[in-house]
C-alpha cells in the first residue's frame, strides 16, 4: 500500500501550528489519508533553590595567599562549582574559625551540575582559616580552608 501524498504546504502549515501553539504532536485525517507531525518537547529546566547565603561572614575572609594550596592543612576543592558554607539559607554554618572538626565531618558543600557535594574533613583538626565565601565559584584544586 502506497502512503498518501500530502501537499508540502499542508505539512509545513501543520508544523507551524505545532510551533505556534507549543504542542508536541498534531494529527490530521482527510479522505486522502492521515498525517501525523510530532516534535520532541524542549527539556524543561527544573529550578532548584540554591542555598543563597545573604548573611555576612562572621570574620573578614583574608585573600588566599599563593602558598595556601601548599599548606599541609589545606582543604582543596575536588571540583569546579559553587561553594556553600551552610546546608540551607538561614541555617548555621557547617564550620567556624577556631572550631575543632573530626575526620569525616562535613566542612562545606560544593554545587556542581545541580548536585550538592559534601566536602568532608580528611583528618581531625582546628579550622584556622576559611578562604571562601558563600556562593563563590571555585575551581578544581583551589584552597577552600586551612585546618591545623
């Protein structure tokens, strides 16, 4: 059986209707036959509420020194992303300067590709300096904080 032939103008008009109405599929049946035109819908981005930290840090954050990355207690960023110091807006920070932390304790979050990654202490120690601010973009290998 030979498929029915449709005037290309009809097919084009149906495609325009899809675009104008934001439909994903349209089907028309006539005495000559039936034509169905479909398109894949555009991916819908699901907004994720990022923990926006509007409060000022408790202490001024010193500019990272060039040798901070070489400090034996430096915690380096394992990825590119955006850093957050608290689990959600308005919540207490995971750590503060002078606080003692245990190995495996969450120090901060890094959002990468809409996923929040916990950065944990590799060893126990005291937070000497926090080198980043909430919402700050960070690079791979960038020093985030110093543990003593």
